[in-house]
C-alpha cells in the first residue's frame, strides 16, 4: 500500500510540474498581450484623439464658413502623404 501511495504522489508531482510549465507559458503570453494593450493606450490612442480633434476643428471651421487651416505637412490643401490615384472609366 505504501508503494501505491508513493506512485500516486510521484504522478501528482509530475502533473504539477506540467501545470507549472503551462502556467508559466500562459502567463508570459498574457503579459505580452497586456504590454501591447498598454502601448496602444499610451501611444496609438492619443494619436487617434489628436487626429479626431483636428478633424473636428476643420469641420467646425467649415460649418462656420471658414476654410480650414492647413495641418502640419499640408500647403493649401496639398498633403505630403500617400497619393491616391483616380481612374476614369
């Protein structure tokens, strides 16, 4: 009976080691995703808010009958961003 208990205990230790490995792996993955979310909240979200603020300001100026001020990188409505191609059919 003692041998059976020893075998059971060894099996449980083996299972616990397997759980420990899985928990460590899952914890690392969770930490990576949380870090990505924090980076998004700290960097991308403020950039999106600033863009929306500029759009709102331009729309308010347009609604008031004023031409919107050119944003940084724009000269009289010409942007320095990617060019869009239009094809006539």
